[in-house]
C-alpha cells in the first residue's frame, strides 16, 4: 500500500525520501533488493520492520510497493522541534524551580517519589551531557546521514531534558533551575541539522532505540502539521501506538499552531499519546498552543507550564546564543515543547509511585487532576 498522502503527491517531486514498512520475516530480503537497485539507505529500523531510503525516483515507488512483503510506503517527511523565541524580559521568566510546583513535584519528592527508578527517553535534538543539570545522562543518535550527528548544537533537547529531569542548579544570573523528576535520562538525537529538523524515519528509529533501551516514559517535543494518511496509517502515530502497547508512556507536544481549533500536530493526534498543551504561570492557555475541535475532540489530554520556561540548555547552542541575558547554558523559551517535559517528568513520578498503572489509568489521572502528582 502506498500511503494515501503520498499517493496524492506521488509525482510532485521527481525524487523523494521514503520510509518502507515490511513484514518482519522478509526485512533482510527487501533490504537486499534495495541495495541491489543502488538505493541509498538512511536507516534500518528492525524493531518496527521499517527501512528509510534517502532518495527514491517517484516512478520507482509503485515498484517498491509491489515487492513481496512490503506493507506500506510512506513519505519520509520533515519533522521539527516546537519552540518559540526567547523571552525578552527577565521579569517574564518562569524558572523550572517554580514551574515544577504547578505539578506538585516537591510534594512527590518529600514523599520519596523522585522518579529515579524510571528511565526517561528524550527524542529530540540531543543533549549536553556535561551540563550541570544533565551530568550522568546517557545519549545516542538516530541521525546518520550525511554523517552521524551527536552534539546538541540547537539546544532544544537539552532544555527539554533539563525541564523533565534536570538536577537542581544555580545559574550565573542567580536563578535556580530544577527538573520535575530525577528520572534516568536516555537522550536520542533525531532532530538536528542546526535548526532542529529531522525526518520521520529518524524519529521512528529514535523511538525504537528508546524502547530497546528500556525507556518507560518517552518525551517527544516535536511534530509536524500533517499526519500522512491519518493516525491509523501514519508511521509516527503507529510507532506511538506500539510503544503504548508495550507499556511505555509517550508525552507529545500538541503543537504551536493555535489558537484556531483542530490544529493538533502529528503525532500528538494519536489516541495513545499523552498530548500536552501549554499554559502560562497563571494557568491560562497560551495563544500559540494548538487546540482540539471536531477532528480532535479528545485532544489535548493535559496542559502544563510552557510559557517563558527558564531551564538549562546546551552551551553555545543556537538557543543559548539567542538568549544571552539568561546566562551561559540557560534560556527562557516558550512552546508546547516546553510544556511536554513537565508532563514527562510527572509521568516518571507517577510511574515511580504506581509502576503498575497503565497508560489509560495515567491519562485519566492527568485529565481529572489537570496534571499534578497527588492522585488521591
């Protein structure tokens, strides 16, 4: 099957990257066929039986679809990190040492539930493992073309990881920053190329890597406006579902396309995702935060602080350089990207306290409580 989204646009470009989904038992055969045809491989996602191809002539796509064992051919679309520019005024900054209190994180810590027993996967632009908030974090990369990118040159992923599970730190400008939890961070870089962009295959591969490394919670502060073929077909949404079926809780940014209705991005539109909107320090939904509507009546699932969030970031990264007043290695930025790690950190706290709770149980808690640790 050629993804319906791709079929409608099959000949828009003479060459395009694609993601091919195959039956597990023929993965190696199909891979050999691609290599025999001289097609360049971006990645092989064995966990999900998918192969990313870098540049495929459009006229060859139907032939690929007809290969024995091929289930679907998807477009390998661009996916972006979701954040807005830095806040210009220090008076507007919302440090994570304060924003975490909106989720009753300190109450959880006092009761002994820090999330330290939970493994948190962060699929993003990478991480700065030497940052004072992120020391001891593990990291890897799903970006291998044109070369393997490892460093967080953008800063978005480090900011996200610091918010979800960063250690208590005191910045050079005299502000405390502290993550919601103390979960063990496993960062997989899937967005890069300076500006924080990646491809569907890289994001899906990063999700597979997080699953293989035992992540119990996965943070995805990323998305695209188009869900190719709908959630039942879209590879990102299908990957979210597979993680959820294996007991992994997946927090996904709603998107920054508000205030119009039905602007939830992909894979935030997935029913299995815990989709996060952004609110300011007064609890008001941010204008930029994507909304649900007739197409997405059950989205977003929860809201969390996401306006002018002050947290650690990779030193000398794009985000760090864009907010020099925040101090070296720190920034105050906005977006549903910043709200999502608050929820991911909360999920780690809840997983620590209630390890047998299911995704549906936790989603009901978040909807009922609006996002806080105290579930009683």
